C-alpha cells in the first residue's frame, strides 16, 4: 500500500502542473485571486484522486503487482 501514497502525490503534481496553464481569471469575476487558486487546488486534487484510483484499479484487474 506504500506505493499508493507516492502515486497520489505524483498524480496530484501532474494534474496541478497541467491545470495551472488554464487562465481561470478570465472565467471568474475580477479580483477573485484566492478563489481561482482554490479552484485550481480542488480541481487538481480531484483529478489526481480519480487518476490514482483508475491506475490502481487497472493494476488490480491486470494483476501486474
């Protein structure tokens, strides 16, 4: 189970890196910097969680580890 923590961290960092390229300041109201940063954080956490669970289920179904 130790690999799952590392997998969460890697997927979170990759999703944070990829989501940070989206300019949420254009989508949200002006002067909402804190809200846009929180949105980026929550989106990257949720995407990292989903990707990690997908990879874990895929490895369990194929019985690679």
